[in-house]
């Protein structure tokens, strides 16, 4: 009975304290020291209690470059970056976003992953928009591990790449020609005329059909395709900007295959791509994705094997979204073995694009 009475008195005291308005909630004034220490203590232990203990290889160059490109567009505005300070507006938030170059060493890989994925309540730190895309989140963690050792020049090499402007309509949007540091610079990840992606974890857009490119951007914008990297960027595009970008990349000549490492058998992959596996109800890939396929589907020739493998694995695991593409590919990918995914990815990565479907109606 005494315990219940004490709890009731505590609740009443807390209510009266809140009702009095004595505690200043203005962002222009910091928390009381004891409040700040209590909140920080609780936050750190909450993260530690929930963070995963294992992580992928964070020294992976492709993973680091993908994370760097996203960090510049999605994180640097609040946290700053080598050679640039965060916005003065952000610096007056409470709590103010920390300089991550000085803080990442305080957290384990798993804790950084949890923070990027789930964000923090009452701190202005948002959760990752696509909660099922752990692969993207790990790319940010991989970059954060590099951040303390980067100067401004090396940061720009990783995050901005070298954007070469050459092409027709939509190039300003793709390369952010009028604002080289702009968030919407597609070329930082996907390359532009004559230059492929800086990482093998993203697709080559050069020479894909305009219809497929535009529909993919719309699906990302509407959340039908899941990606914490692509969804915010696509959602910020107006319909006419989507059409311009699709036309620009569709009009570029396809890129020649590169020396993508082979984890599978090109020969076995060719059999699956051209004949399928009738016994497992797996259709031939080229019936939709070959040079004579519909412009509603992407051409897979010359795409990085790592990107293809990751996409097929995501579909097999039921991740990736609710788009019509997902509805078609998820059941097929579910019937593929690990080896078949490696083989068919290796085959398409070795192939040169035949024809230029780009502007097909």
C-alpha cells in the first residue's frame, strides 16, 4: 500500500512540475546538466542493448563509395563534412547534430548501424526510410568508419566523384551542373556520359529504356520500390524532372562490360539466362531482359554482377517493395539457388549490350 502511495505521489509531482511550466523547453537554452546526463545515459544504453553484434566487411570499396555518396546528400547538411561546416540553423538545434568524424569511434559497428537504421527520438535524427534495406545502411556505416581519416580532397573524391557533363536534355539534373554539390546529382552514383558508376552496387543507367527509367523513379518516389537512398531523392523530383532524367540517361550509349569479379560460372549462367530452368519454373531471363525485350523491363547485359546478385537476393528474401516489378520478380527469385544467382549475374555482367533500346517508345 505504501509503495502504491509513493508511486501515486511521484506521478502527481511529475504532473505538477510539467503543468507549472518551470522547465524551459526552448532550443535556445540547454537542458539542465542532470537532465542532459540522464537522457544521454539512457540513449547510449538503449542503443547498446539493441545493436547487432556482427557486421559485413566494412573495408569493401564499393560499400564505402555508396555510403559516401549518400552521406553527402543525406547527412552532411546536419553533421557537416571534411571541408564544410553544417548549416548555422542546424547548429542551433537541441541537441545539435555532432561532428561525426569526432564521434564515430565511440560506437561499435553494430551500434552505428542501429543509429542509422532507427534514428533517435527527440533528436531530429530520422529513421532510415526503407527499413528492409540493411545493405544500404551498412554502406553508410562503412563510410563513417573512413570519415575520421578523410581530408576535404579525399572526401570529395569519395562523395562527389568526377562528374563529366556531356549529353543532351536532363544533364543539368543528372550532374547538378548548376550546383555541383547538389543533392540531386545522379551522376555521383550512376555516372554519366562515358563514365560508369563509382560502385558496383548500383545499376548502370546509360542506354536503358526511357519508359523503365521513368517508371522506376516514380516507383521510388511513391515508395513502391524500397531504398533509403533513392526514395528521398526521387520524391523530391517533379514529374517533368523525372522525364528529363529518363530521357537523358536513355539517350546515352551503353557502357562496355568491365572486369567485374566472377563469383559464378558464365557458362552455367548463360544456360539459365537463355533457357531458364523448366523443372524449377524459372523462365529464361532474356525473354524479358534481352535486347528484344519490352522497354518496360531493364536490359541486364553489362550490369555489375554484385548489383544483380544483391537485387535477386533481396527479391528472394521478400524485400524491395510492392511495385509490379517486385510482384513479378519475387516469386522467380525465390526459386533460385545461391549458385544460380551467382551464375546468371556473372553471365550478364560479361555481356556487351546489343542495340540501344534507350528511346524506344
